[in-house]
C-alpha cells in the first residue's frame, strides 16, 4: 500500500484528490496539510464550511505546517496542490527524501527558466529538476511518466487545447501558415477558493482576460511545438472548460481524415471521448474525468470543441491518472 500526502488539501483540487485517493485500492492517505497560517488549519477537510461532500468519506484533519519532517516518514507519493512559488520551493525537499511528486502547479511544466520570470514572477532555482520533470499530459507522455520522480501536471486550459490539437499536428493535417485560435471559457472554480469580487457569481458575467499575456499560452506553445492564439474567458458557472479551437487545415483534408487522426491516438485512451457526430457540451463532463472532443470540417476550415472539468481532467483526475501510469496500476483506477 502506497502512502500519500496531499499538500494544499483544502482547495478545490486538493479536495478532489482526497476523494479519488480515498477509494483507491493501492493508496492510503497519510496526511492532509495546509499552510501554517491558513484559516483552515486544524479543521477536518469534511467540515461544513469546507468540503462537506467528503463527510464520512475523508474525515482527516488539515495539518497547518511548513515543516514536513514529522510527516515524511514512509511517505511514497506527494501531491502538491499549491501555489506555483510554493511548489517550486518545497518540491525538492520531498524529492530529496525519495518521494514521487505530482505537482499540480506550473512550477515545473516548462523547461525554460525565462518562462518563470516572465509569466510566474519568480526566478527558477532548480534547473536539475526542470530537466528531469515529466510533463504529465497523460495520453501523450506515458513513457516519460512511467520513470519520472517529478511529474508536472498540465494546466487545465493546456490539457484541453493540446488533447484537441496534437492529433491534427502529429498527422500533419494543419496548415501552419495560420495559427490555431483557441477561445476557452472556464468556470469560476479555476480561480481557486479564495474569495474576491472578480470570481463572485454576483459579479461574473462573461469576460476575456490575459489577452496575449496568459501564462498558459507559452505552456501550450512549448509542448505543442506550434504557435497559437489563446484567449481565456471567465464564465458565470462553477466548473468546466469549454474550448472552441479554429484552425486552417491543408487542402483536401476531409471530415473522415480528421476523425481517423483522433481515433488513431485516442481509440485506446479511456479518458478521451471522441464524437463522430455532433460535439460535446459541458454537461457531458462535469464531475467526470474525461476530455470530450468533437469537430466540424468545412473546406479548409476546422473547428474543434474540447470540454473537460477543470478540477478533474484539468487537475486532480489527471494527477491520479499520472499516478496510476507511474506505478503500473490500471489507468482509470479510482477515476471510473
């Protein structure tokens, strides 16, 4: 039985991790931690004002600490559901102690030091681990994940965008003279639990943000190997990402050729569902670990719709999927 620690467990993704791990037959949750200054320290994760959906399922206390020496004994796996700078600072501690680390932040996703200065506001100090980190896009990087000690779980927007575009790029269907345009809308849970007017349901309508400056654009570009235009939007709903991706494809490429490309890469991937007719909506994935993909071809134009739950396939579910791959379990264990 593997022993797991969740750091940053009081957030939305941390709670989902706890839910998945609680029913995993090969994993036991050893501890849940939060910042020592957190108002949630000392509470049960299942308390009424935190995550009461976990009552009777995960009733563990949230330990407020920044010193993990008393917890590290016998820990095999660490999930970091923490801010980027926090993951950057503490991941090497757990790695030094031999733990396998699944980092849900952006601290190790791109092996370019300037990326962190430009988009995350800190200077990266761990080149060694940047070089060794596996990018946890589970359907595409299984071989790297199987042997890595540090797995950087992709961002929610990049997961949807890359799963949609990679088969088109790999099969050389894309006309690269025109950059794919990704317009994606996320629910307010993507902003985390910390209250602010910007993510209050009474204030949010539908608005774009981060035009040409969002940190997920260079992550998408780095791992796709293709420039894109990415515009994120915040919508007045709780969970989910709906990405509408507009591309130009090469002359003569048909609907059937695009379907064949998606089937080639995802026919045996249980957590990506490809639509042959019509296209998915958010209600098909909320509360589930899938990314659903549909598309339409018209001449040299291709529109792809990709939807996922930002907290699940865009965060916790993909982290557990990567853990299953890393330790040789069935890929969907505890997820389905």
